[in-house]
C-alpha cells in the first residue's frame, strides 16, 4: 500500500470534505437568513414589466396652462408643498415682437413658471407683459423625458436609479445615498432632492397607478387632453397614443444630447428647451 | 524561488481584503439584484405599492354616477375628467360618506381666464369685466356648457 492511500490519509480527506460541505450549507443557510431581510416580503403580484412599454406624449397646442396637472401630481405623489419641488411643471413661453426696424422674425423670449405654473393666483402669478408686445405665447408641460440612454442612471454610483423594462425611470429610495449626481446630470431638470427623505425624486409616471390599470394623475385631470398616455405593447384600436402618432408630427426635447428621450412633443416651437 | 517576506505579507493582505469583499458580496447582494439590470428588481415592486391612490379615475366615478358621466360625454366638457373639478376622489370612492370638495368659480376661471399664451380654440373671458359679482353657474351649466340653466 502506498503512503498516499493510507487509512489515516483517506479519513483525513473524508473529514475535510465533510467539514467543507457542512460549512458550505451553513453559509448558504446564513445567506438565506440574511437575504430574507433584503427581499420585499409583501410583493403584490400580477404585473409583468416585460409585457408593457409606457409612454407619454404632449400636445403643446392642446395645453391651456391651467396647472391642474401640477397640482394633481403634488397631491397624488405627496411632493413637498414648497414651490421648488416638482415632478411635473408647466412653463409659459412668450415670444415678444422684434424691435421696430430690427429686421428679425422674433424678439426676446420670456419663459417663466411661477410655482411650477400651478396658477393658484391666476394670470397674476406670471410676469406681466403688455399684450401689444407679445408676438405669441404658449404653455409647455414638462416632465421626466424617459430617456432610453438616461444620463441620470448612468451617473448613479450605487445603482439606485434605473430604466425599467416597461419604460419608466425610477429611483430606488432604499439604495439612494443622496449624492445628487443624477440631479446635475439630468439635462431636463426633472429631478430634485426630497428634503424629508434626503433621496433623489422624480416623475415615476405614477408607477403605482399605471400598474393598476389607471392613468397617471396628470393625464387623468388634464382638461384639454394635452397629455396623452398609452402602453405601446398593448395598443387598443382607438388608443389615444396611436391616434396621436397618426395625426401629429412629434419630436423629443433636446435630441442633440443623445439621451434618446422617449417623451414626444407635438407642436413644439424652436424656442423650447 | 523564495517569496520575500514583505511581498508575502502584502499578498496575504490583498487576499484578505478581496476575500472579505467577496464574502460580504455573497451575503449582502439582494436576491433580486440583476434580474432586469444593474439594480434591485424588488424596487419595482416597492414602487408599485409605494403609495395609496388619491385620484380614483373616471371609471370609478362612472360606477355610481353614470348619469352625470354620460351627460358630460355629449358636451364640450367631455375631455374634462370628474376629478379635474371635483378634486381627489379615491377616499370618496372607498367610502361615499366622505364628501368631495365643492367646486368654486375659481375652477372655471383657472381654465377660462383670458391669457395671451392660451390657444385661441379655448373660450376665454376677462374675469374683471365679465358679469362681475355673479357666479359662473348662474348662467352656465358646467356639465353642459352649451346650455342655459
């Protein structure tokens, strides 16, 4: 019998293997115990993100600037009341007449959005401009542009913000460390730091509503049907989003940045940024 | 070849650091991480259950108030949802005893106040000179804007 296969040797090897197996099972059990605390226990089932692709489109010519959407968004999502926090807001654009003899097509452009355009005090909220000086004006609703190449999720150092398979861009507030990189990265200014939770916050497309078959709050209350919402993977024959793309010429905001924003705007003027 | 002791210690230290990182990663990575991408898939589930509804949606109103919703659908205000004027309705839908906010003149003015930035298809008035001192509903029916009360 050679030395390598002595009884002592074999026993020692067997013992080692057994100890290894025991510690592996112990490690697996410990991992399972630790991860039980990391998984969400009360997960409501019955929604498969891969079966949907949500999209919002904006018809600028239908927007009357009433501010209902801004108010509804704040109410639905408990956005802090202070006039600096908005998940969606409305901007008023006023294109002034060019100076006499300037030989230009348009003059100065005035953009303002007092209190997110919520219009609590009516027209008085906005900067007063004499009617004779105005060439034309319009309102533009703004929200998360749902970029395909979202800069906000690219800069997040902890993987707390991400593009979901169903087309939303969400923030995992349990992972967010509140560094604010994403707020700087968003070229549309769609994010803010929640002063209470100290995490980044943004439009979620009312994720808690759309996954229950309801429209986002802003779409629900929009009186002019300026906001159109739909599921591109489940288009009904008379779907408003289908109708929008059939009848309107649409484009995204700031396409030159390469973020591939998915939100489409119809009736957009060259002044809109 | 003998490894110099200082290099050997450095190697041990490196193995220790990398090893403890790997152990921590093995235990602490959430099970749903990486299901859809470089994030926690459970965050989607949490986002779905994150909030209670405030707005019930037009369908919920239609369940009890179908007479009003059908009437509304025939007139110019057909694109206006119930909750745009009547306010958040989920609490009322859950318990009809909970009253909804009473609409006021301010709501009419919110949309119909004359404003140079508004599209011309929208009917607008000057609140300062348009029958001041009277309520909108004295002359207009909100659910049937084309008719006279």
